[in-house]
C-alpha cells in the first residue's frame, strides 16, 4: 500500500474546516483537486458542529501542484491571510 506522502503534499496544516472547504472550492475551480484529512473522531458522538470545532484537518494537494495551489489561495485571500492560516507554509 502506498503512503499518502508519496502522492500528496501538505498545503495547509490544521486549517479551520470552513476555511479548508473554501480553499478546496477555490482550488477545484482552477482544476486542482484537494482533500482534507485529520484526526479521526466519531462525529456521531458529538455531532457535526462539535466535531468541526474540535478537529482541524490538514489540506492536501497532489504532488506537483502545491506551488500553483498556494498561488491561487494567495491571489484570492492575500499572502498575509494565507500566512496567518499556516505560518509554517510561508
């Protein structure tokens, strides 16, 4: 079985789920697929709202698309906001 890091690059770490979904929409509009993955947690235990507040997933893009994906988000949101979302990525 392949490891995830062989096919995907981390774009944003520990992103707010709502901002992550907005980023996914922006990237999808430009033809870059993405996925969010993070700590697994049973949504049924706490419900969707509590799950989204307590878990901040990472946003991944396919290898070779990270620079373009970051440029799309920087253009849409500005580099300052993108840096605030994920200071380690700048």
